C-alpha cells in the first residue's frame, strides 16, 4: 500500500515500523515539538474550511438579499458584511499565517535535527567498522550517503511528513464537509481520486527503484572523480588526461540518462494528477450545476462546495510530490540502513580488561592468519617473542606478511585465540582501545590530514606544547624543512599532505609517532623515501630516545 511505502513499512522489516528503525528513535526524541506542529496544522486546516462558508454568505447575500448566520436570517447589509464576513475573514487569515509559520518551524526544524542525529550515528558507526569494510566500499559512495542521501531523507521527513499530515487532515475534513452537503456528488468526485491513488501506488515502486539507480550512479561518478583528483600526478605523468576525460564522460552520460528517466516518470505523474483534478472539476460543475437547476442547491451552496473541493485540490496535487519525495526518501533510507546494519567485525569481547601500565612485551605463538576475503594464509605457524624494551627488525620480501603482523597487533583484524600476547596477556582478553593506545604506528602509506603541520604532529597527544612538537620534529630530522616554509609549523598541508614531498611526509609521520612516546613503536617501511644519511640520523635518534621501550622496524631490506 502507498501508506506503507510512505511510512517505510517494508518486507523483511528493512524499514519496519513507521519511519524506519533508525529514524524512529530520533523522531521520538523530538516528539513534543512535532506534536506542537501537528496541533498547529490541525488548527489551520480546520479554520481554513471556514472560508467556503463565508463565500456562501457573500453569494447568497448578493443574490437573495439575506443571509443565514447561526440559524438566524439577516438582511445583507454593510454591517452584516463587515461583522459576519470581513472581520472573521481577517481573523482566519491572521490565524492561518501564525499557524503555518509555527508548524513549518516545528516540522522542518525537527527534520534538520533528525538528519543531524542520524549523521552523527552514521559517523559513529563508520569509525567502528573494520578495515575490510573500507576495502570493499569506496569513499565516494560513503560520502554520497553523508550528503545526497541524508539531504534526501531530511527533505522526505521534513516536507514529506508535513505534506502527508496536511494532505490527510485537510483532505478528510474537506471530504467530510462535501459528504454532508451531497453524498452522490462526492462519490462521483472520488472516482478519479481513487484511480489516481491506485496509479500513484504503482508509480511509487518504479520511482523508488529509479532513485536507487540514480544514487548509485552518482556514487560511481563521485568515486571516479575523487580517485582522479587524488591521482592527478600519476595521470599527468602518463599523459592519460584525455583517456580519463572520456571515461568520465561515459559515466556522466549514464548518470544523465538515469536522471532523465526519473524526471520523465515524475513529470508524467504530475500530468496525471493535473488531469484527474480537472476531471473532478468537470464533474462538480456539471452535476453541481444540475443540482442548482433542480433547486437542491443554491448558488451560494455550489460555491461553498467548490471551495471545499479547492481545499482537496492541494491534497490531490500533493500526491505526486509526496510519492516522489517518499520514493526518494525510502531509497536513500535503504542505502543508509545498509551502512548502519554493516556488522562491526572487530570488537571487544564481553568482560575484557584494559592493558594497564604496558611494558611492551609481545609474543606470537603458532599464529596462522588469512585475510577475511583471502584464499590462502599470509602467515603460517609464526612464533617469536619480543621482550619489553627490545628493538627488533622484521625483514622480508613483498607480500611476506610483515604488515599483517602489525595489523593483528593493532587489532585491525580478529586474532585467533592464544596466538598473540601483549605483556603475557592474550590480546583478545584486552580492550582494543588500550592495546592500540599502547602503540605508536607509522604505516607504509603515510597519511597526513588537511591541517597544519603542528596539528598533524600533535595528532596523538592532546596536550602537546609547541616545544614538544619541535622536539619530535627534530628527532625525525624534519625540523629544518618545516622552518623553511613561510608559515613554519602553521603551514596548512593539502589533501593527504600533497604540499610536502614523500620524504617530508614520512618524517612528519615519524614525528607524530615519536611525540606519542608509546611503549611500543611500529615503523612499517617508514624511511624508504629518505636518503641514507637522513635514515641514519633518524635511526640514531630513535636509539637514543627509545631506550627501554619496544621498537619494531619493518623493512624489505636490511
């Protein structure tokens, strides 16, 4: 049913119960404001239907010279016109303006707050997802969820909810008024409306599918553009600008065609609604005129009836907009639900304890490991021990599983029970947060934020002083490079640190890890982009500053 489509009640409970399982809690949170808006809406809709009665008084007063007010027949004089028609009309308009302002603020404001709450929930869930999720799902698609899909949901549950309740209450009240005036005329007028309802229900399903296709196409376009911008240096180096442009044009054309198809369906729906409205007008004018001719209606009553129908025109016209908005909202909610339903593969087990006062002891005991989507073990029967305070080098060819050891130590993936110990305790018995907090990590792919150099170095230490930051930069042998920049430590880096060279990026990442001064330092091929003399300076500084603390140096060569 269409109402089920609007409220998100679908098969399998994907969007079960009213607005969907991830929307309900936020709407309940703002229930008082929504109820206030609903009360204002009901009041406005009720007093709006007093206007056709004033139309009747004017028409009958002009034609008959008298009007019936509260059961009393009065001559149609200026005083009666002013007191019983003009002044009430002014009050109705004033109350409608105030009421509409109030319910718009309540409904639209709640939709904005619900979207903000949902965005926060999405971000909180996203940060707890495992590395595997981000290897499968592209960043462009995720960003589309946070922008396009959330905007669509905000529009649906702001404009859409408002339209639904307004159309429902105003439509039912006006229909009741029409029914009490003439049952047969009202039944005739309902035939096109019911036909429109049936067609709208079917078109809603088509529009939901088309909108999902549109969002997926836009996500693909975003992924492609983001990847090109990130790899622009490689594209230029291989002179592939035109090839990438052609590929973008193809994706853009597919996106255009999907959007045009959706627009055609939405336009067809609007045309059909207009057609049905005009057909009802013909029925009212034809049969209503016949009633006046028979004397069962007077001219004022026919105008009053038409006034009630005009009130129903908005609910009927709203059907097309409502179907479009809810179809889009449902499709976007499905996409966001997939994100929020994504399982958190790596999580603390019940009853875990924090790693307190870490010493830095590490033991691998007959460890076998295969990546979740892998076809073979990258680590087989690995056993070795690192005593607290030792500096250990791990050397191996590409693909030997060196980084996999680090991933397991940092609990990026689930670790088999009884195979990895920190300070003699199984890592599965320790909280992930405390184990990671005991480590400082410099990955192969050095990542820098689009922020100042100072903030990048101090990322792991909230209360770092400028002196601490400069000391860490000196140990990583990057201080002289930083002070050569115009803004020094306040230099803002480009996206992913493109402002600095590969070697500078590596050394800033090393400085970030050194500033944390964790019991365990992990350097994963972290000096590959620096010259031999700089590498020696960094390693000598590590030796002097890391005395008594565990250090793992991973490399392809000695």
